[in-house]
């Protein structure tokens, strides 16, 4: 799977939520920094070229739908981030969030309980 740009990722989240959509439907979902219709159409076609999206044709109009599951993309994204930024160490990930105060002691205890239950 080819890496997505931030804008492409934003469009994919919309398509995952809508499940299938015409360009105008996607455009309606964009809150900030709305691209021009033609620009959005090009972004979606690029997603199709990258293998993330396919379409059904209705005359000259195309209805797009994701071909990659959100869960599969999330797993790949997380694995890449952990490998690139945390030396492939989940301990380093948790430590980072603890130092940044993004995770509480209670949440850490819940994680430990989940791990113990699954072992």
C-alpha cells in the first residue's frame, strides 16, 4: 500500500464513514479548507490509482467506495509509526504517552489487566 497524503487520508476517513459516495457527497462532508470540486475529484482518482478506492459508473458519474478497510490501514499506519519513531518498541510508545501525560495511571492499569487476561 502506498502512503497517503494528509488530504488523501482525510478523504479516506470520509469514504470509510459514508461507505460509498459521489464526489459531491464527499465535498459536503469536508468542514474546513474545502477544495474545489475538480481538485477533490482528482484526489479521489489518485486514491483509486493507489488502490484504496474503486468506483461504480452511472453514466458519466462515478460513485466511489473504499477497497481498503479502515482497520487494515490503521494497523499498517501504527506498525509503520512504531517502527519509524519508537524503534519498534511498544514499551517506548507507552512510555512516550506517559511522559506526555496523554495516558493516565488508571488507563495503564486497564492495559495491564487486558494483557494479563489475554495471556
